[in-house]
C-alpha cells in the first residue's frame, strides 16, 4: 500500500506545478487581455524578422 | 467592419481624369442635383450603397471625391494617406494592407511636433509614464482609432519605424497600446508625433492623468478562483476513498493522512480565496445589515470548524470538499458577473473631455502648456474646434462658440470682444484670443461636479434583491439551527444536537442563492453587451426593472446630428428652384465657411451629387479660392461673396433685409432657417431640422403607455410643436434647461416617489444622469466619451429602450424563480440536517447539484427571455473585429 504514498506525492506535486504555472500566467498579465492574442496569431510574419530593440525589453511585471 | 466595400483597385479610375467633363455634366438638368435644385426634399444620404463609380482610398477606404493622389495604380484620398503608405512601404510594412480591407486611418493634416512638446516636461511625464528608469520608459496610451487586426499588427511593428521604440503591445478591447521606448533616442513628444503621423492619435485628455489601472483587482480575482479550484480538485480526490467505501481497505493511516492533507489544502481557500466574503460580511455586520455574505461566511466557518473537529478527533472525514467547492462556485459566479467589457468606462467626468494642453501666447510667439500649469490671466489662442478650458474673457474679435456639449443648445452663439465665455464651449471658425478669468477647477462646467449629487453614493450594495432574500433567509436559518439543537439537547442527545446545529448552518450555506442573481444578471448583461448596450454592473438591471418615469434629453438623444436634415424651400414669388449652376455657386460659397450651417448646406449639395451616379461634385479643388471674390463672413449673421459675377448672400432674415434684400414672410416652420439671395433677389431658404432618430416615434408611443415621460432640452423652444405632437399635449416638455435645472427636475420627480431613468448624451446631462436612479448615456461611438452613467447605449439601439426595460423586468422574475429553486433544495437539505443525519456524502452531492441547477436555469431562462423580447444576440453575432469605430 505504501506505493500510494508515492502516487499521492506525485499527484500533489504535479497539481502544485500546474498551480504555480497558473499563478505565473496571471501575474505576467496573460489574463488581462484574452482578445488581442487571438487576433495577433492571424498575422503571418512575412516581414524580415528584425527583433525589437532588446535593450528596451520591458520590465516583466510592473503591477 | 462597417467600411464601404472596397473596389478592385487594379482598374482605372475616371474621377481624377475626367475633370474636364465636369462642366458639361453640370449643365445637364437631368441629374439628381437638378432634382435637388427643384426644391425636392431629400433626406441625408444615409445607408447608400457604394456605387461602382466611387473611388476609395487605398489606405483608409474613404471615398476620394475631392482631391485624389495616385501612385502606381493606387489611389489615395489625401496627401496624408499617401505619405503613410510610402512610409510603410519603405520600411517593409506593406503587409498591413493585406490584413484587412483599407485598414488605414485617415490622417489629419500634419501638425508640427511642437504641439506635443509640453509632454517632455518632467512633472507631466511622471504622471503619464507607467515606468521609467532613465534608459527605457513605458507608456500606455488610449488610441480610439484602433479598429482592426491590421492596426494591431502595425502598432506592434512600430519599432520598425523608429530605432528608439522597443516592444509595443496592443490591448484591443480596451484600445490601449503600451509602448517601451528609449527616451534618449526618441522623446515622448516625438513618439506621440510618430503615432499621430500614421493616423493613430492617442487620446491625451486631463483624465489620462488620473486613470488607474484595474489590473490588480482582476489578477487577484483570477488567483482566488485558481487556488480554490486547485484545492477543490485535490480535496475531492482525497475524499473519494471515503465516499466509495474504500476506507476499510486503505486503513486508518491513509484516512488520517487524507484528512490532514485536506485540512491543509483548505486553509488557503478559507483565508485567501474567500477573503472578500469575510471582509464584506464584517462590513455589513458593522453597518447592521444582513447581506448574503453573512450566511455564506457563517456556513464557511461552520464547515471548517466541524471538519477540523471531525478530522482531528478521528470521527470522520469532514466536509472540506464541499467547502472548497462552495468557494470555487461562488468565485466562478463572481468572475462570470464581473467579466464585463473593460473598454467601457462608466465614471468619466469633465476631465476626459478636457485636453491635456492648450496654446498660450508668450510674448510674440506661442507655446503649448499643460492645463494643470494654466494660470488666471493667461492669454490663450483657441483654434477651430478647440475647447475653452476655463472661464475666460474674449480679448479681441468675434467668436462663435458651440456650447452644444455643455448646454445642449444646438446652434453656436456669437460672442464679442470683452464677453464672458464659460468653460466647455468650442470655438468654431477663425482663431480667437481669450484671457482666462478663473482656474480650471473653479469654472462653470467643473463646478457641476461639485454638486452634492456627485458626492453621495447610491446605497447600491445594500438594497439589492439578493439582500432582501438573504435578510429573511439568514434569520430563518439561525432559528431552525437553534431549534434543532435545542430539540436534540432536550431529548438528551447533546452530541447530535451540536451536529444538527452545525449541519443546518453548513447545508444552508446559500450557495445556490448567491449564484442565482450573478448568473441571471451576468447573462443578461452579456447578451445586452452584444447589442452594444452596456450595463455598469448587474445591479443596474434590478433598478431598471423598477423604473416608472423616463426623462429624455432632446439634442443628441432623441435627435441626432447625423440625422439632421437640410431642406431648400424656394421662394414662391420668383423663378422657383435653384438651377444646378446656382447650386454650384452656393456650394462654393459655403465651402469657405466653417459655420455648421454652411458645412451642412455644403455637405447636402455634395451628398446629393454623390448619390447620383457619377455626377462630378463641385469641390474646393475644382473651384479654387480665387474663383470667389470678396468673401466675407459676419459671425452670427451670414456669409456673402461674388461668384462668377453674381452676388450671393446667405444668412438670417434680418441680415438679408439689412443688406437691402426684399424678404417675404416665411411660413412657420420648426428648425432654424438661412435665407439665400442671389444678385439682390430672394431665392428661398434652407431649413435645418433636428431630425428624430429613426423609430423614435414608435419608442415614445410604446414607453408612454407604461411609463411617465418627460423631455428636457437645453435648446430653445422652436421645436416645441414637433415634440408636443410626439409626447402628447399634456406631457412635461421643458426647454432652455441648464444642467442644474435638469438635475433639480430629476430630483423633484424622485421626491414625488418615482424611480427615474434619465436618457441623455452630453456633459449638460451629467448632473441629471448622476442624480437619476438609472442614468442612460447615448453614444454615437462605443468607447468614445460619455458622461458618468449606469448604462451606455449605442445610438442605434435607442429605439430598443422599451425592449430593454421589458427584458429587465423578465430577468428580475428569473432571479425570483431561481431563488425559489434554491429554496426547495435548502428545504430538503435543512430537513436532513435538522434531523442530525447529514453525512459528508449527502452534502457533497446536494451542494453542487443545487448550484448547477440554479446556474443552468438562470442562464437558460435569461437567454430565452432575451429571445422573446427580440433582444436575441443571434441577429448580430459580433466578432472581435466588430468594434469598428467607423
């Protein structure tokens, strides 16, 4: 029966990992706007991929 | 997208080739322009289908009837659009045009960067920027022009246009864009100028300074739901062995382990996820009101205490799955209800209407200065369309001030040097100089916001439907719980008595009750939002159902500027209608004046010519300025000039008579009038009527049967007759109303015991909207400025007000039914609990079952009610791209 202990640990660990992922997603503002990403994905990237100036990378979470 | 369908742009276009033919065509009398000249009344050119002969701009899709620019088979309506196109082409951004049809925004005439230099002031920047560390800054701007997928793409590729721009992110529903940039390489003013140069003028009003981000509360809500859901799932997993009777197999060790794990998982649910319920029930207890949050928290406390006792004393497995489930469902209901349209702002005040900066005279030159730095005695320059930011005195010349937004007066008023000008008016015509007399915060317009109506809060959260039920409900539950406990204790079974007491509190935890209103009203709110009717919150629907008096504003609400009609009535004595040639002269004359009447006459002639197939339009290009001589404009009087050897006079009757024209008596007509004289002979007059919105008559009739109606207008009485016919002779029609008059009227109506709905559109209605029980703001463009209100209705939906009111009443009935259903479940649950035989498994089945039934009933019945009231969203299924401002 002690195998159940390992399974419980595994399931809790997995669930916690998912929760952590969710918290990260919320904190990084992914739930702020669920509409624009669905539009963004429609535009093909045919322009030569010059990246935006990386020195200007916005600070991730300002809120 | 409500843009004209684009044409195949590969073809050849006659409009800029055929100008030579114009004269010949103009002289044929068969055209609709001639029909117009015969004095036939023709409505405004609305809803016309784009004819095949119309050329639309490759960039913005507007028709190119005036000046046309072309480059390699592409046609542009103006220099601005052409420049943007070339700019995009140079930077390899031509993909913009393949994303959407004519995605561009018409570019207003180029303005110099100096216009925005005031933005580089550090103090202002501190308020505007989200973040700055000297090397990089980030700003969030509201850009109303964002309307399609191509806009999103272009703005997010802004870095290709300037090396100083970093990452750009668009929030489409809110029409916001946040831009990172290097202040060392591109100043804020240059960034704004760059945006403006491609047609995306950000909204820079005084309100931007005080805008607060909503992000933190929304993030918190999501986190609370997520954690409750996480705990719910895991606790249920641990509870399953107990429900399925596997306890005997797994042994006491696992039973204890599962119990402790569940107990631990439930802690964040009780402490963090349910924290808002603890807080609000504490508040309501302190205010001595029993809101629904009180029994909820009572239930939560009982659940956790009972479970903890059972688990720690190894008596059972507790009710923690029910607890987590309860909190999870409650939070889901809250998210469902509150996830409304972010882009709609309900609490705007005058600040959103005021610009961030004005032009101040400085020595010989001029400078742009932030309004917050404005001082009494400053000399300001007001250009056409600019707003008077503070009460001021006109220094020189004559001004024509349009107060329509503040007072509702439809026509601009003439002011002379030395006159007092109230804040909020807009100058029409030439640039004038004014001297400020009061600080911005103490001016006429802003003082309205100091009125007590803006200070008091509606006791919204206290008198709701749910709270009425919960007051009774809580008392009953406490009485039943105590009675059950006493009953068993007197029979000598103290343990059972305590259990019964806790069980009743647990099972009566009004989950279903708490979900009924949010889901019904939330569904209603969502269905209405698809029809461009936006509720500030779901409670507005409850108040809508109680409305028994409706007060309308006239200008902009029942009438609309877009529906204004111009009619030409030829003088009876003379030669009758105008010839096409004369029409052309009139248009040429009116082209040069900025007075709203002139633009309307001009637009009227142009519209008529445009609707007629292929008729070339007399434009400023085809008639350059030098073809008109001695053009003079007398403010408040009229305009005159000499065209092709003929003297034209267009203006008020008195003015024409002064100029020596014999004017016959005009028949009584509603609306304002401009007379026309050619070569000293009176030829007729143009009548400007404020046309009612379509279907207004039907609406007023329908509402008049069930509600008490009144009309308030800031405008003068000349249209009284028209509205008496509409509202009936005994109705309350009040004209010449100041904003404060309107407020007092609504107040008086409320004091006579009525629940008042005020329907208005402008700042002049702001006080009345605030005072009324339900303030309805009518907007031409969703997302554009509207005064603070409870309900925002797109102008096109105004005729549906009667349906909306009926729907609100049905929705409230649905809430009552939902309460009845959840009451039934509670009856069953409480009977079991009072008997002292409640087990965790019954609880675990009963609670979700009751919640889900209520949620399904609430959503289903509301959708059905919407379909019955003709408010079904099926008529119009919006896509994300449907927020088009056009």
